[in-house]
């Protein structure tokens, strides 16, 4: 059994050796530093995005259902069948509204760039201008489906929709940039050659990329019938549904699917030619994406740790060769095999543990710098991944340092004393 004072002496000898070869030690743990920094930075960004996704999903509502003619969560080129699908109509939304487990329904149209999620229109008021504004037409019931937070004024009414009223509601950022000091209510904005009166403004909407601008805050909302007069060519409705309760959502989904299959004349042996999604669907897709992200992170960080581990083994073997005579002297004056084994193993562990600490500090700096340069990219350090990074680094030293330590411990003392 190694006494406490003996263990302290062995640790002191190990640290003195590392300090005596600063440049070599630094280069040896470079791979460890990179691997741990990668774990810290990527996991921090992933955690920040994960928190924001949960907040966005909860703000959307746990009892909301979304109906599209295409699945927006499918990545890649759409098939021929998808490209030729019949679009959803306003009449589909009216039919869904009559279902027993549906509380509210809204049908919407958008004028924007779907591949980027931003608008293409520039809105002006006097000498102020806002670019990339999304133009959106909705029914009056959309405020009941999404529980939209009003900052001022009111939402347009069913009467506004029926009479093609020239009224609009401004998104948070649109209102802030067009009216930084004035009250926007009652003001008229020229949009595509027509004047529209501002009757309300929205509060900010939570974004996945929390620190930056949210494209959904740069929107102008029109009554659906009014929007159709501006852009009659847009016919791709999306339908938003609020179920009577979260518990009744499966029933509401079944009713919606059965209704749309009947209205769209889908044969019994064919799959749906539309998509029905919930907030849980969004969470599931996000979890799949983050799963792939973490697999990539492990792959990259593992390469760094393995490269660092091979470097540690190589340097430790060189160190054993250089210090053969020293090992012989130590054995001659009474050092046991386990003393030598512990000394060289501790050298490897301390070396990689220091690399782990440096990697954690470097990762923390990266996490601090990212929001400073890219405010839209959230990053929050995780205690679990910080501990995981450090223990991985120290474990790498143990795994890759044990063989050189074993080799040093098993040197013949007589042969070691003769070594030049």
C-alpha cells in the first residue's frame, strides 16, 4: 500500500517532469485540447438551441395541429406525386371547423420566400423603410388558434374580413422600425399602391435563434379576403387548428385526416396526400437533428482525443527511453514496480487532464465569443458536458499512458543502470 507522503512525492515528480518539458508537453496535448473544446462548444450551442426550441414549441401551444398539402419537415427534393398535389383550400378549413373536437380554425396565405423563411417585400412609411417583410393573410380566428400577444390596438374582425377592409396588423419589428417614436395606430401605409390603416401591433415572437432578429416579427397581417385582392395568384393555404384540449388531439387528428381524405378523394389503399403535424412532430424532428449533431460532435472530438492519446503514448515511450538510467537508480535504492508504474501513469493522466482544463477554458471562450459575433446563435455551457470533457481527457491519459508506464516499471534495474 502506498503511503500518503509517498503518493505526494510521486505526484511531485510527475509534475516536475511535465514542467521541465513545457513545449513538448504542450504539443503533446494539442489534440486533447481541440477535442475537449469541440465537445464544450458544440454541446453548448446544441443546448442553447434545444432550450429555444422547447420555448418556441410551448409558445405555439400543445393543442395545436397544422395541416399542409406538403410535409414541411421532409428534407430533399419532393417527389412527382408531391409536386402535383392539390393545394388545400379555404373550404377545407371551413369543413374542419365543423368537426366535434376542433375549437378554432384559421386558413392563411403568405407572400414570402419559403426556402429562406423571410419576406421579399419592402414596406415604407415616410422616409423609413423595412426590407424582407412577410405579407400574410389570415382569418380573424387566427388570434384564437395561436393566442397571439397584442402589443397595442386590436386584431381585425370577421366583419373586416367579410368587407375586404383595408386594415393591417404589424409585427413587432416592422412596427418598431417604421414607427420608432410614434404611435402606429391609425397611421396609413402604402402597400402595392393601396393605403392600409394600422389597427394593431404584435408583441415579439419567440425565435429558435433567440438573440437575433426573428423573421416572423417582420410581418404585416391582412384580412384573408383583402390579401387575396393583392395576390390572387397565391392559393397555397395552410390550415391551423386548435383542438378542444390536448387530450382530445388524437381524436381531432383522426377526424381531420378522415375528412380531408374524403374531400380529396384519396383511395383507401393510398397514403395521405397532405400532412398533419403537431408541436410534438416538430420536437421529434428537432431531436433527430440534434442526435445527428451530437454523433458528428463525438466523431470529431473522438478523433482529437485519439490523436492526442497516440501523441501521449509516443512521448511517454520516448520519456521512458530517455529516463532509463533514472529508473534504474530509483529501483536500486528501493523503488518498487508499482511506484514506477504509478509515477508514469500519473504523468500521462496529469498531462491530459491539464489539456482537458485548457480545452474547457478554450470552449468557454468560444461559447462567450459566439453570441458576441452571432447574437442569433444561443449557447449555454452544460455542467454535464464540462465534466464529461474533463473525464474523457483524463481517461485518455490513463488508457494511452498505461503501456509506457508498464514498460518503465518492468525494466531490469541492472540493465537500466548500464544504459547510456
